[in-house]
C-alpha cells in the first residue's frame, strides 16, 4: 500500500492556532519533514509529538524528494511542515507536491494558518478579488514586475522582510503613486501585532519612526479610477495603527 503525503500548516505565531486535526496527523504519520528542524522542535515538543523529523528546505528539496518518494512507495505516511504557516506558500513544498502527484500518491493539504489571509481581511481593502505576489524579486526583474503591477486593478498582497520594507514602500510610491492605499501587517497573531493603514507615504512615514522587527505582509489597493476610489473612500482612510 502506498503512503500518503500530508501538507500541514503550523501557527504563524500564536500556538493556539494549531488545529486538533494537525496535531493528530503529526502524531500518526511515520515521519515529518520540517523546513528547519531547530524551529519545529519546540512546536512539536509543545504538543507532545515525538516523531522522526528530517530537514526539507529550499537548498535540499530537489535532492531529498527522490528519497521521500521511496518512503511513500514503501507505504510510509509523511507530513510536511514549514517554519510557520502553510507549506508551499512562499516556502518549500511545491516541488515535492508536484512530484508526489506525478507518482500518483495521494496528497492532502490541511486547512490552517496562512499570514496573507488575515492581513487581507483586516486591511480594509477590497478582497472580493486579489492577487498574491509573495516576495518580489530582490534584483533581477524587480522593476519590470513593479511596472506591470502598477496597472493591476485587484488588491495585491506581498511578503517582505524588515530590512527591505522601507525600500519596498518607496518603490510602491514611485511606481504606484504616493497616494495609493496600503496596509502593512506586522507580527500577525503575536503579542505585538500591528496593522498600519493609509497611503503609501503615510505608512512609510510611520515605519521610518518605528522599530522594524518581525514578519511583514503588505496589502496594496489596486489601480482604480478616482470615481471608484471616491465611491469606496471608507476603505481608503488615513493611517490607522
């Protein structure tokens, strides 16, 4: 009998966001694949999960996948977790899932924590249609991508690191316009969670005068005409932190 691959989301900060099902699956599988075993160890210990854990990250996923496929062929059930959130969303996982599907193994992704969903919902920006961009290219292709996104009418969602946040907001002002509505969420679900909303320049000014720590999710309003923006002006208010 072939094994099964489980994609298991883990909390993005608050351990209470771990689901009962996720805990059960992690206790039942034969082995766990973790993005960073050192990061996952405290989480697994907290929930009393004692299983073999192997590293599976962007630097070894292509090489390790062949071995994982062998485990699945041997009937082993395997769970993949990332450091936080849902694997394969700006984290390793896509390649393994694709190869497992090619080999006709059953893949089951559990619902659970993903940082961009709460960031989008509490941004106050239109969320009936949106696009998830993840991390922008660091160098090659960055400006080209920003030029394309400047015309995007849907709400855009980005992940960003603390040391690049101000640079990214400056580029948004340059390519999208200084008055484009934006919401930046920091440390979602954690004690110091912060959501800052306003125009690009207002939000940038806020973070120029505050400590940049934690994980950031940026939601940017789409390129809409003035008539539509006026109609939805309640969604494009001043800075609200």
